[in-house]
C-alpha cells in the first residue's frame, strides 16, 4: 500500500506509587492507534525519563511479582552504585534497570491494531524509588 | 528524499522444537524488504507472543550455545517463579527471558537493504518450554 | 497530520578506545533530526556491528562506571564462552552484552526534536575488547 503518510502522537500521563509498580498500557495504545485513523504502519511507545521502562509481557500478577524479583536479583538496590555519589539520590539501580529493559518498544500496526499476541501486553514499569508523574509518548505512523 | 509512503507487512511462520532453539531471520527479512520495493526507511521485526524474542547477534554455533547458557544463569528455569502458580505451566522463566531480550527490533533500511554489519544477523530465539508454531510480523515502511 | 513522507539517513562515525567506553550521541541525533527537516515522526539509532550497543541513560560519570560494573557482573569477561572457540578472539562476552542491551533504539520525534527527558540521553557503548571504528546509522522518518 502507498499514499500520504499520517503521523499521530499522544502523551499518556499517569502517576505511580514508586519502585517496581507496573501497569498495562495496551488498551491506551490501541485507543491511540484507533484515534490516528492509521490502519497499516507502526506504533512507538516511549518513556520520557531515565528511570522507567516499557516492554511486552503477559500482564498477570505472578509475572508482575517475578519481574520485580528478577530485577532485584540482577541489579540489587542495596549495592553501592557510583551514580549515588553523583547526586546522593540512591537510585543508581533504577537507572540501570531502566536502561537494561529499554525506554521504548516498537510494534507493527495492521488492520488498525497493534500486532500482538493474546497473552502479550504492552506494559510500563516504574523503577524509581519514589512516586512519579510519568509521561509516555505514543507515536503512530503509517497510512 | 520525500514522496508517497509505502507500508509492506509479511508474516513469517515457522515451527520450533522448544526451549533455547534459535534461527537466523536475516535472509527472510532481506527478501521481505526487497518485496516491499522500499529503498529508504525502516523494518520492524516483531514476535507475536510473549515467550519468544528477537534481536541481532553474530549467528554462529558458539554464540547460540552461549546465549542459552547466559539465559539459564541470569533467569534460571529451576527457580520457583510466581507465574507458574497462575497457570501451572512452568514457563515463568520463558516469559522473563523474552521480556528482557525484547519482542521487536527496528533496523534502518537503505539502498533497499536492512543496514547491518557483516557479522550481525537478525535472529529469533524460542524461550518456551515446548515446541511452538511461531509468527513473526515484519513491517517495512518508507519510500 | 498527513502529507508526503520524508526519510533522512546519516551515518555517524567515531573511533573508540575499546571495552566499556561510552559516548553521548544526543546532540548528534538532534542535529540529524534538524537536518532532516522532519518535525513529526520517529528516529532510529542503530549500530552497524555486533559488539556495540545503544540505549538511553542519564549520561553522567557515575552511571558510566556502574553500567560497566553491571555488565562485568552479569556477563563476565573471564568466563569461557563458546564463541571464543569459534574464532579464538576472546570477545564472546562482548557479543552477549551487545545482544542483551540491543543494537538500536527508536525515539519519537515531535516539534522537530527527539522526545526525551532532561536527564535522558541516547548513548553508544563499546563492548568489544579492542579499539574500533564505529558506524551508527541514524534514520529519521516523518513529515
């Protein structure tokens, strides 16, 4: 297919209670894709900030706990991270976790919807150690 | 360059023997880029499902074994993951590995080809614990 | 918004001193977005090669050291990796680190700039064990 390109961006805002809280953004992203009028293209879901991350996961309560457990094991919060010397803010591990999981995820859009599996949700996870007001930018592009 | 945008999507289907098997998708992706007629743009390679992942790697047999070893060390299969209580399906580690490596990879397209190094291949890795029929959506967009 | 699509790609070249050196690419990426004339769309920053990676981070000296420490802990350089048998080049860990962090990052572009937080920079990290001449392809697409 070819034609004029459409670009449609929306900012999703929410507040978080702090460390290792996560939320399912799939319905929000699907709504924004619908708002765009785009049927074939891509959607980029991207965190503004360096201590939160997005990805895909089967969003159920067991895995929500497991990903928290895993992150604490791989990148312990109790370790002395050098970042903490720079700012004295004790969230070095938050930054490292966010960088490892990644700030953005790109998903194809087809027939007016993000192409995902039934058990595959787009999620945001808070890695910072305090409550935050978060902004996630959702950019849809296509025809 | 500017002009009409083209969007071209193809579904790549294959079956896998199960856990930690991987396959090189580069030629398939190059063929789909060629089919699209797009010379400048991007290609998004995205797994449908939450227990497989894609990325780039030098696809040779040593690293295929190494990535399996690494995943078992970072996210052990023998651990009790809470996901397993939810469904009783023993693949909590599969989900976590897939989320960590990521469901999609986006590569620039230039001169009609994905922009990759000589030793850099696009690969899929199966993290589920049983044979699966897999679908990877390849979306090419550009001019 | 809709119209003709623009695609603008530039290659960023630099040399690195070797393992675990990192650099902030944000200004370079912002300049390329500006050169493109694109105000709404996306930018893909993608490493050509399999032993370097890109992502976003708060680019300050503490975290630069922390990410090096973390990578050495998660994927030790002293381990026997099977890749090293294939080529005898002792950089199996470099490949695994690059695959885990990922070869590319996609960021929305809005109002002519990549959508990033104040403390969120786009960075490249060298994982190879020797000095390298690196090429990072930056593809901007939109209107």
